[in-house]
C-alpha cells in the first residue's frame, strides 16, 4: 500500500494491466449474465455450491453488470461546458467525477480510448466519451496561477487566492483540463460480463472508476479495455465493489476477521499530510503535483515543502476532492486563501445551510468526526466504516491516536482478491 505513486509508475501499471487482459476470456463459461444451471437431482443448493467453490469461485461467478444495473444514469457534461458549469454539475449531482461527451469522429479519448455511445435502434454512433473530470482537475487548473498572464494580473498586496483570475480560469472549456490529474489520463471501460474478481484486479491497480455498458457486442470478455460501443453506460466505482463485499460478508468467510495489518492493508510507509494552517490553494497545488486525491490534516506547523510525513502526528481532518466539490463556485475565490481547517468548517456550514438548528449542528459534527481504524482492526470493521461513512480511505492511528498509516479502498480490494486467489490455490492443491 502506498499513498503516493509516481505518475510514470502508475502509467506502467495501467499499461501492464491492459496487456495482461488483452486475451483473457471469461473463465466462467459463455460470458452470459449470471445464470447458475444445476444439472442432476442432487438437491445441492446454490449456497452450498458457492461454499464448495470457495471465495474465488464466488467472485468469478458474479458479474460487474450486477453493479452497473443498480446505478443511476451516467452524469455527463458536453465538451464545450465551462469549468464553472462542470463544478456546478458535480455539486448538484453529488458525484466525484463526470464524463465528458463530444461528437464522434473529432477527438481522441483520454489515453487513446474510444468509448462510444450508439443509438439503440439504429446502432449509429451518436456520442464519444473523451474523458472524466473531477473537482481536483478543476482546482489544479485554478491553482496553476504561475503563468505570465496571471503574474501580471496578480496584486502583490492581495491575499493568497485573490491573485488568481478565477473568472477567466473558470470560463475555459472542460475539455481543456482532461488529464490534469493522473486519474484523468485514461478512461477505462469494463465488459458487462467481467467477473468481480477481474474487476477487483483492475480497481486494485490505481483505477478508481470505469464505464460499464449494460450490453456489449464484444465477443471476448476483457476486464479493462479502452474501446467500446454501446447504447447505455453506467459508472461503476471502487466503492460499489466494496459495498458488494459488505453485502456478501458471509461468503467472504474468515478473511473479514483478519487484521488490516496482518493482511498487509496497512504499512509503515510515509503518509503525506498537510498542516492544519496550510492554505487551500497550496494544498491543492501539492496534491496535484503528488497525484493525491486526499491528504490527512495534522496538528503540526506548516512545513516548507507543504507536504510532510504525518506519521506520529495527530490527525484533525481529511482534505479531499469531495470537499472541493462541495465548495460553491461563488465562494471559491474567497476560500482559496484560507486554511484547510477553516475551509472544512465553511463547507460543512454550506452543506447544512446557514440557519441550521441545534440538531443539524450535532449531525454535522458527527459527520465531521474522523473515520479511523487501528492496525489491529479487522478487515470487516474497515469495510463497514468505509461504506457506512462513504469514505475512500481510513487513517490508521495507534493507541494514542497518532497517525500510523492509511487503508484505502484500493488496499481493501487488493487484499480480498489476493486472499481469494490464495484460497483457490490451496483448494486446487488439495484436490490435485
């Protein structure tokens, strides 16, 4: 597990992932939807068969289309939308990222992808999804205030954040910021008959979300692909898969009772953090440079390098792309130059409204409570906390409440998949 990964390493992992799946057909059969055919009259239930198949068998049997069918319509913006419009769309839909759609035949998608939406009646291509954009992409664009035009326009006496020409930067088309963050460099799609096991492999290697067509004309089941044409897509995320694992806890078996430390989901690697008094715009700049979607906010002096190793320090907040999404565009200019802890308070007030009553205030305080675990917390506890609080990472703290590590959804999916494959090998060795 590593909170920070160099862009070159991430690209190599994703390229290896694509090559590794290029000829990997579905091992569960003919690639149709999840149908269990029981031959003979043995009277064995599906639950018994799954138990005998083991965790790996269950994850191979279940398909990612099950998750896709439960998702709402894809949230998207046209390639001509301004960043202000896109930020408002993220806030209104309360999603972490939106798809960017363009007319077919004029664009190369992120990472060379070619993900097309076709007319269900005629099959004619009507839309090309050219990338994904999240609030971190937008804020990273705003934070790039070092070019000549901004430097000339900046007032030396202005507060940090006020020197940014926000109106001009928010007026550019959303297509111009695709790929500003590492995650936006590639747009992935998963075949609807991809097994949960293969989906977990994709999501354990730095991919946080993927488009899934509800039906596909592709003959081969490729877990992660860059080319697809289908009438309807849905967005499936890491959180969707973790929710699936939570709902099927009985099938996961003993792995849920193992500690996050024992599974290797928590490590002693450096955890990059920012001090509580760090300004929002400085935090965003460093997060973008380090390809981080979130950082812990620690009770410590501001470091000259902004990012500091947070281990052994007390965590007071989490600063993430979700916080940036919940910032109203009208307030963005003023809030860029304040401390991240003050920013969190203002966002919390905005979420509940200026006139929130006492009960609302109590609820807000509960929501702002840090979601943490200990190195000895079980994987089941970590999954429960992540899903219940809708967080994508848990800060690991020691018995004194000091930061010791981090467990991300990427880590959870990786260790569950590794445990499933290890169990499958053991069963195979016993039977062979």
